[in-house]
């Protein structure tokens, strides 16, 4: 956005960039990052872990990279930037995730980033603001992606873990280390299920606690001491099962909205998939548009055919290509 000297979730290093949340497909290092205090804490932790890993693998010199500066903005505390007024407000995706409202002569523009409208135990409740132009993600923008109720999903998660433990089998829950893992911890902890978590999950859980989120008791995974008698939360990027489970019986579950695909267990190589998602499903995408009442909808990060579904409903919609970002407010 030329007038603002501000990029949005850029994947290339920029002088100044708004970062909606801490997942690696949105959060990269920039000279200055505009974000919420909670997300700044998460990004610092993730960048530091990434830097430490790179040094360990001799991918970077010992002195490493220069640190990012963080321009921290609280939710719903607007600030002026040239001829525009900017506001961050909760996206409900993961802790600290923020949508961006830009107000100016051209009207009201909202960028959602990744969001969900369903309830969460570990991140801020989402908000919807009316706007003239809406740029929204549409990950689950097809009618078959309507998730079960949150109660059903929680019951499925708790049942999986408790049944495995009753059967003397180690329950392994594959969940992204930021967001979904902490939500799974909250759900299982509420049901009294003992928890062990991967080191990456542990690092982000500490960030959550430092930001005031209460999590149940948990232990950091240790290959020597883990004996399979606690539910184990493990990032999908780990691929292989932990060394401590070699020769032991285990049962695996992937936590993902893609669980609604019949092929999901085979695709992820797990016993079951449970549709715990930190994204809006198809019904929630439509509900968001209904509440925001934009005259124009721009889409990214999802199914392109969601455009045609919206147009058939009489909604002026287009899919935003990557090279169009600068033209939004130029």
C-alpha cells in the first residue's frame, strides 16, 4: 500500500509490514513489524527458535541476523497514518491474531487475515466490522466444509484420548504448534487428561501464559521419561512418531478442518482425523460477509471458485492476485 508505506503479511522482507498472526505462512521478519503485543511475543519466540536452529545447522554466521523492530498496537485503539486511520481488531484465529481496518477518503477497507467465528478457549473472541471493501481468506470456501458443532468436536477429541489411555495405548495428537495445540491442551485439560507436549508447542504455550492465557498443567516431552501414559501433542511437521514410542503401542489423530475429507486419514498417515480448525468454515465465511455488508469482496488464501459462489448470490467478488496488493490504496 504505497500511500501508507505498509505491506500486509508479505512473504518477502520489507521495511514496514503488518503481520496478522504468527503462523509461518504469514509471519516473516521485516525491519518493522506492525502487530499486537501478544503476536509480537509469539513472533519473537518463533524467530529466535528459527535463528537458533539455523546457527546450529551452520546455515547462518554466529552473529545471525539483525533483530526486527515491533510497532505494537492494541486491539481497537486506532492510530493515524498519513491520510488514513488504522485499527487492529481480533480475528479469533490464534492468540494475538488481528484483522486490519483502514479508513480514508476511499472508504472503509478490512483485511481479515486468517480468522474464525467459532468459540475458542485460548484466543480473543473475533469481531466483525462493517466496511466498503473486504479482503478475506476463504480456506474452506466450498459448501462441503461445514464443521460439526464445537461441542461435538471437543467430545471427539476427549473420547479419542481417554479411550486410548484406557486401552493402554499412547494417544498422539497432531496439531500445529501455534494455536491449535494450545486449544487442544485447553480442551483435554478441562477433561482431566494428562498432557505432554513437543518442545515447539511448549515454547508457544509459554508465550500464551505470559500473555495471560490460563492453560492446564502440562509437561515438556522428554524422550527418556515419556512412557505413553499421557496424551502427547505433536506438530505435524514432526512426520515421524517420537523416539520414546519406538516399540510401544500408539494411536494417532490429526486435528484439522480437512478431516471432513474422507481421504484425510490416509493423506496424513494417521488413524483418525478430528475437525478441530482455527479457520472459518463455509457457513462462517458467508456469515462474515452478511455482518460486514461490504459492497466489494476480495478473496485470497483459498478456493478460487468461492468467487463464483458469491457472484451467484449477487455479491460483487473477485480473487486477489499476489501482485495486486500495491494497487489497493495507490
